[in-house]
């Protein structure tokens, strides 16, 4: 029992709730509800950055192979949801930070500077996402007391920012690149409730936007199986994937680029009222 309690405290969660899934004081949850969700998931580091100046074309630096970032990173997420009948509002965040100490094995160019093979550097990468979405759930079939199915559509926007610095451990000189972007999103959610205890949810959202030298794309998807402990708590496990590419300016002349793909298993906890 103690182990279960520890997992429930440390766990975290995904979007959307099943139509009619849990009765709270005789009120079906698909009438109105407020939900706080948390999630923690593990991923391999898979990020590339590039920063070019007018005089020095930046090289594409792979944070895993070139800067030896940690093999595995852990991403915390949080979400708030307010739902009234067939509509819902979602607010969510995601954050990742990773550091390393590395002797470069080949020459690189970053932030207008040449980084030479054999030099030792301390590096850090951080990325943060914040999103808001409106969900409309036009399809609500059956009842989760037996079998209930919901299909919803998402429309929203996501703000992404990143920051990378590389510091020479001998001279202390620091080179840095940062950027941000805002992207509209469209998505789909599918939710299956079983016997008023179990729930399976999948979602996918994303968008691509190109304007002049601004180019951004993103995909956010996941699937999760949940078990409801009582009318206010549920515990879940799932799998998450987040991919993004953000280019601002000309990559070969005063431009920046970041690309990442994170995916891995998640542990979840939800609190609903």
C-alpha cells in the first residue's frame, strides 16, 4: 500500500476526461469539472541547434553526440482543464533542462565563434512550452459505466522557447543562442471509458507555419491508460512523443535553428473536482 501511495504522489498526467466517466455526488463528470493533471516522463536526448552570425556560418550541433548531453532526460508537465458539457479549456506546460561537460572531438561554429576540437566546454540546453487549447467534443456515445466513447477536436496555440549556452572551461568565455516562437495548433482526442473504473485516452495535435525566414513545426501526441482510484483521483501510465522545429532568420546568415524529438514512457496522476 505504501508503494502505491508513493507512486500516486510522484506520478503525473495527460489531457481530456471521459464523458460520464465518474459520478460525483450524482453529477456526471461530462456536465462540468475542474481537473489538475501532472505528468513525468523519460526521454532520450535528441536535440540539434545551430546559430549563425554574419561572418561565421554555424554548424549543426547534436547535443547527444557532439556535446554528450545525458543519455536520459526527465520532463515534467502540468495541465489545468475546465470542462462544461461538450466543451473544455486546457492550459498546459512542459519543461526540459540538460547539462554536460565535454571535450569537443571536432571543430564547431556557434554564436559567431569557432569552437576547436580538444577544447573543454560546459554546456546547457533548456526548452519550455506553454499551450492553451479549446476542445469541442461532438461525439459522446454510450456510458463509461459500461462502455463510453468520446471524440473531440482541439484548436489552440503553443509558445515554445529555448536557450543554449556553451562555456569554455579554461577561459570562461560563454557563447549563447536563444529563440522563441508561437504556433497555432489543431488536434484530435479519443477517449474510451470502461466499467466506470478504467479509461484509455489518445491525443494528437500539431501544425506547420512558414512565413519569410520564420519556419516552425510541432507535433504533440500520446496515449495513456488510467485507473480511477475514487471519484477524485486517478493513476495512469502511458507513452508520450513531442517533436518541434523552430527556425528564425536565415540559417546561413544571422539565423538560429533548434530541432528536437522526445519520446518515452510516462507516469501520471490526476485530481478532479
